[in-house]
C-alpha cells in the first residue's frame, strides 16, 4: 500500500523533523509538540494507532518485509543518528575491537544472560537483504547478518507479563542537568518475535561498522529506522515504559515521534 506510507512519511517529515531541529537549533515552531494535549500530537497519535491496527489486523503477524537481491545493493548503507559515540565505556570497547563486549539480557526473564560477540555469532544466523527507511525520507538497501532476537529471548526464558523489549544503548544523545541521556528504544513482543527482527552483528558481508551501530544493533524490518537501536549495551524485558525517560517508549518518541512506526 504505497500511498498511505508516503503520506504518513510526508507528515512525519513536515512535523517531526521540525521537532528535532527545534531541539537542536532553537526553532520555536513546534516547541509544544511534546505536550500531551498538543493538537498535532493528538492527530499523529490517532494516525499511529490506525497504522498499527491496520498492520496488525490485516497482515499476518509473521508477514515479511520485502527482501532483495545482492544486485540491489547499489550504495553503502547510509548511517543514521549518532555515528561515532564518544562515551568512555564505548571507546574502551572500541579500542579493543569489542573483544570485551558483553550483551546483558535481564528484566522480566527467568535466566539473565551475559553474551559475548563470539557467543552471539555462534548462534543461529539469519541473513536478509532489506531496505532501511528513514523518517527523513531516504532509503538504503543492505544485507544484514545476525541472530534472531526471538532466539536470544528463548534462552533468557521471558516471564509471563513481559510486554516490551527495551534496548539500552551506549550512545549519549544529549546531556542534561541530571546527566547523560543515552538512546533507548522499545518494541513489543509481536515485533520482538518476528522472524526478521535480528540482533545484527554484520553488514554487507563484513563486521558491522561503527557508523552503523557496532558492535550490535537491532533490525526491525517492518518499522522506520529510528526504531532500530544501535550500539546496544543491554536488553531489558519490561511490562511497561511509563517510568523510563519521559514515558513515551523511546528517545525520539519522548520528543514527539510515534511509538509505532510501522511501514
């Protein structure tokens, strides 16, 4: 259904990119967008709910995003967001080529995990050539390699009542009076268990580059790029996110973006 996707993206570009620029450049046009009673925000939340209902109601839960052929990869994967984190913990790992990296998996699980990159790479591998669609309007096709998130969650044995997967990231987006604000994102259990949702450690036949999220990022192929957290340091299973950040489920969602960014 190309037309609804384009219309929705145009709305996001017109409103949400303005919100991002407002935070970074002092623009006052959409200063009130983060307020719960903002008219544009209410409109977008209704559109968000409709998009989610249509995708979940019409499509099969395991319906796949389009996959492509190697010949379709015609340009390098364009990085999005932060491209070179300067956090001390990240720089220390990067200096040793992530040999000491451990992915922590906890929260509402019976079996907390601490996994090295070698352990993640030894798990079942899914390779997929998919298109990354950014909220800014650009797209890139790349091949991703990684372990299905569902496999990792099965090892952790998720507790009954867990509703969301929360990704904690290394990259600091901003600093406030209370300290560093690091990127975080959430997806629900439907997307977490989707066959194309992977913890990617490789891209285009090589190790995942730093600008694209090394050592580990998530790919959620049926959603827009800002949902695909990079530089993942930990995964937490939670039953809600109202007490995390500003309670909207993600760094950009806290600043006016939609929580559900299905395409």
